[in-house]
C-alpha cells in the first residue's frame, strides 16, 4: 500500500498535502483499493466552505457510496473537474491525478491534528 | 458467510416498518431516513436498525443516470407512464419501485471493522436466503447480464434476478439496502427501463456503459417461487428471521434525537436530487 511520507492523513482516509498557505486533498491508496472501481466523484464548487470532519462530497464505486469528510476547515479554492469525466483516476493515481479539492484553510494549524504516514499505516493495519 | 452471520447477530435489532405508508411517502424521505439512521447507529445513539419501505410508482435513478445525454426525454417518458423519479445517494443505476417491491435497509455500526464492504452484502444475501429457505430453491448472488442496475450482488433464482443490493456509508454507519420484487411482472418493470435507456441514450456513445436490458432475465419472487406472495407475507418472513438473530427485538420509530438528524439529511437529499437533475439542463 502506497502511503507517501510527505503527506498527512485523516481517520476518514483522506490525504492532505500542504502547498504554501493552501492544502490539496484526496483519498488514500488504501481507501481506493477497499472501495473498488470508482465510477463517480461528487465534489463541491470553488468558493464553498468546508468544515473539518463534515462531508464535502461523496465517491461512488461499483460497491458502495461513501461520504468524503473534510480533513481541515476552510474555503474551497480549486476543484479537480477532470474527475467528472475520469473518475478512474482515483484508482489509477490517488495521490497525483486524483487530487479532489484545494482548500484555503481557516486555521492551517489544524494540519497538525492529522496523522503522519506512519500513524496512518498503523491505523489501517489495525482495521 | 460466518462473518455475515456475526453481523446479523445483534444484541438489539430495532425494526422501523414503513412498508404501508402509502402514496405520499416519497423515496427522497426514505434516503434521508437511512442517512439519519446511519449517523445515529454509527455514533452509538441507536441500536442496529432494520427498516422496511415501499414506494408507489417511483423510478430511483443512480448518479450515473444523471449523465445520460437525453435524460430530459427519458424523464418525460417516465412521467407519461405515471412514474415519479428521484436520484438516490447510494450506488448503482435506475431501479423500479412500486407497490409490489419491498425495500429493506439494514443499518449497521462499522465499529467492529472499518471498511469491509463485501461483508454488508453477504449479510443481506444471508438474510434473504433464510427468509425463503422453505422453498428449497437456491438463491445465488452474482451479476445477471441484461438486468437493470446490474452488480456483483444481484440475487437470482435459476438465472432470473429478483433483487439488487446497494450500500451507503456515512458517519461510521453503513446502510445496506435491497429491493425485493415480491409480485407483479419482473420483465414488465425491466421493459420500462429498457425503453427509458433507449430514449435517454439514443445511439450516442457514452463513456459510461449503460445496461443493455433483456427484460426476460428479471422476475418477481411470486413468479419464481410459483406462489402468490404479497408485501405482508414477505414482511413476516423478514421479521421472523431477524428475530431469531436478536437478543432484544423491538418495533420502533425515529427517536427524538433522530428527528432533527432526519430533517437535516432530508434537506441534503432534496438539494442533491435537484442538483443532479439540474445537471440535465446544463
């Protein structure tokens, strides 16, 4: 299972990449492998507000629909529109092509509450 | 299957029977209720809950259906046939609900194990097998080509599908939902959706593959078992099996804590439905 060391992780299987004063968000390799083939990704619009641990969208696979939970609060400033037509990117490239949203955090220190790669790996091992 | 059995065994099962609420009970309400139950069961506010529900002449579309190139034409066709339509928030493609179709939801806490999707499906399959065990017909799970909303957990007898299962996960709760075609003609329901897809897609090549429906592969339980079954008969079978797996079995409704949750999720379901159907106007 691929868990890049430079990213932070939420208990709801989202990854977070800090890029200056913004964060990029997607779902982890573990999550996509458990969900199976992704057929639809429902995302918010740029300008929408998201709240930590509250849903910001959903991802539909051939097996189930799962909510996506914001790992951090803030304003959505970018949305990956490519996923509308290419939901399979989530399976093929969860950390690169399948980033989902970019958030301008209201409090960047919330990132410190997220897990490190080692902690996340430990959590999914327990699952 | 043992893992599925362990999920069916719950210290307490609460049953919410909404199978006879009538024509004004909207499928949108049903999906809002299951979301509220996922949140309450997932957070430990409520015990594992089974809900039964019936809706009158409603086509429940899947998210991908909202991308059909001529969806507006398809929706007009459904209206002309006297059907309402909504877009559901759990997976899959269009299915037909009417007075001969019983829906069951099992709302389970995810506390025992994180994401384990197949276990939810296996649990529902096991429940249905036990409900109809006395007929001694093998109920198989596996995709039925030519059925509407095909999936790995299509339930069939002798190659004919009578039920489909979907799942939704929210707030540490999982809703496993099944529609059971109890009576009426399975092939007529399938014919309706065949025409819907033909009108909504026409000859356009779409990235997503929509089902090529073969009406004869769908049937109702009454047709497959050779007996006349009604919703109440199947409800009794359902309650009998569930009771045998429960330490404490009780009938209930949404609690005072769940009602505001319902209103909040119901608003989301309505908003989302409008957004999904609104996409067709873009």
